[in-house]
C-alpha cells in the first residue's frame, strides 16, 4: 500500500482547504518544489498534486510548477485538477507526470475518459469526490445526482490505474476517514481505490489497511502539514505490515 503525501496548489502556493471550500484556505509554503523535495527526502514513494485553480477553471494553471517538481524529484507524481481533454493529459505526461487524475470530465465526457484510458493504460486515475453520498464535480463546487457505485459501473471495462476516492466532508478536517464509505467503494470498485480525506493519525492508516485488499494507497494531506501524523512512522507501519503479510 502506497502512502502518498499531497500538495495542493493555489495561486502558486502550497495550501490546504477545509471541506473543499476555496474560501477556507490555509497556506503552508510558497515553495512547492521545496515542499515536494521535503516529502521525498522523508521517504515518500509517490506524490499527489492537485491544481486547485485548474479544477475550478477547467484548465491547468500550475503546469510550469508541476513540471519543475517532476524534473526535480526521482519519485513519481500524479496530478489532478482541470484535466478535461486529451491535450492536457499529453502535456502532463510529456512534462514527466506519471499518472493523471481525471475528475469532472470522467462524468461529463465518458468518451474522452475511455479514449485517454486506452491511450495511456494504467496511467489514468479517476477522481471520485463524494459529498453526502453523491459525486461532486467542478472542483467540488457542484454536486451531481450520481452515487459512486453508479460511476464505478461505467468504468468496469477501462484499463484505469485506479480511483482516488475522497470524502469531501472529511477533507482537511482532521476528523478521521469515512471508513464505511471507503469499504463500500473498495467492495464495489472494479479497480483499486486510493483513499483520500480525513486521515489524521497513524491509527487511521491501520484502520484503512484492515478494510481489505482493493485499497492500493492512502493520500495524506493536512495531517502531515499540521504534524498530527509522522510520515516516517506511517511508512514504517505500512512496511512492517506488508512484511508480516508476506510471511503468512
């Protein structure tokens, strides 16, 4: 299971939001490249980057910074936010991004999703952001009438790399993950789930591990920046758990 630190970009700075509200912003750094290097130096095997401005405007707003991060790091990165067409996917892939997260366009343009999934097999992730049991789009500003399970059903035949599953009500709140929603997603998704939202302490990592084998990763955001979760301790837990299971 991958532990993946998150960097959210807004106006060129590293920030975190509360429950996806663009007006509820806490800034943590004005040096995204340096922040990315910090997580790599602490042992992160992967990095998750979100272009928050891009998610709202529907087009990349931090491509140059993300390219600079990709060039500086030796670990792979995945990027989401404002990815609505194949040209944007290609631009990110050409800049050194390993995986691309498609959110809004996955719901509104299934032909686009199918095309890029087949063009870049296993390199496209779908971002499923859930609020009160329904999928939200347009940078979490609009809630659809679809449940996650309805969205999963439309993706079962695509060569996707996984689904980033975020409970918006838990995101940035340091209140713990929505374990029941994660378990439902893991049991019904046709591809591996990457859990996101609410992870606060090492016990949350352990609880997610216990949900089952279809959860391939955990994205950690505010807990790392506020110091409620130590990345190296969490990595050690995952490593020890993996070793124990491999000997069973």
